[in-house]
């Protein structure tokens, strides 16, 4: 299905969507009785993902990289920098206090892996792949200062980390540009690394991100993320098509709920995929939506 007119779809979303304030008492009771016991499992899943993603060995350096510059800054060095996880932990703690979904080690590591995989599958250079993973790990550290403009502040914090590791200035600028452009309010795919970061960041919709332990107080972001029981960004190398495949529990959130908060992000993903010479698609519950 071709992407529909954005303004028209946004108008339909506004008419059909609903928020936690309009949930019936019966629905709240069901959420309390049925969903609450599952939250502990979701928390355990999140912790397991953090352990797996942060401990996975990085693949051996590509021969072309080793020969070109054996002194290059690697994703391992960035992960091991004392400021990286300190910023991420502080960022997630602050966002949890104000009611946001998880933006810590799990999200950062996963976005790094997904962004690198997008460029790998689309046959970009080995160095661009590694820079995408570095940008993914660092992209949300600005939340340690404030949620507002966290892309811009995060870019400056990332510069300090990367400069201390003696990364070449052109690569620092690439990563700063990617981090500073990853939010839909003002961001653009200004490089292959930025485009990969956008696709990876916006594809992380999953119940393991929900940090609110009381389902009766879920806002729409909690409900949509909790409803997403599976998400996968599939990259078709031959067709050059990047498709976000979601499985959504429609008893927890409707497809229209998803579009209410993610429409602008999907438009951003479409443009990022186009920057990479690809097409973007969205599949929800095995139905092609975009």
C-alpha cells in the first residue's frame, strides 16, 4: 500500500485515537488483573537484553579497516569509556522519573546493532557500519541533561567522549550530525550514519521498554510499546527495501494508537531509507500498512 497523504491520515488519527483517560473501568480492571502480572516478565526480559547486548563480542575488525588505520576508534573503546554508560544510566533514570519508556543501555545497544545491520545489509563500507553502531550507542546520552533538545546536547557530550579517544575530527562530525538529527521534530538524514540511526531508533517499539509498573496509569506511549510483542527491522538487500515488522496486541492498543504517536517517525524513516537508496515499508500483524 502506498503511503497516504500525511495530513489526511493525521486527521483520521486525531478523530479515532484515544488516551488512557478515556479507558473504561472494565478495561482498567482487566489491565490490572491481566497485564500487571506480566510486567515483571517484561522487566526480566529487558534486563536479559541488556546483559546480552552489552556483552556480545564485537566482530573481528574487517581487514580493510585494520589495514587502513589500525589506530581507529572502535565500538568496544566507546562502550568501555567511563562516561558512556554513566551518561546512559543517568539519562534513563531521569526519563523514568518523568514517565518515559526505557532509554538506557538496552535501547542504546539495540539501536547500535540495528543501525550497523542496516548499513551492512545495504553494502555500505565497513567503517560506516562501525560509525553507525557508535552513533547508536551514544545517541540518547543528552537525556542525562534534559529531554528537550537532547539530540543537540547529546552530540556535544559525544564529542567529548570521542575526542578523548583521539577519533579523527571528520568522523566525530559525522557522529555528532547523526545524533543531532535523530529526532523527528528537527532531524534529517544528513549522512548514511544519520539515516541508519533514524531507522534503528524509530524501530525500537517493544513491551520491554515499558518502565511503568502500574498498567492502569499507562499513557498512550506505554500502551503502544507494551502492545508491541515483537518488532523487527528487516532489510532486503536485493530489493533494497527496509521494512519494520510489528506484532501488536490490539486489545492493549489499536493500530490507530500506533499511528497517533509514530506517524511523523514513520515519515522520517521513509526519508531515511530513501537517503540510503532504499524504500521503507511497515507491516503490522502481517498486514502491509506502508
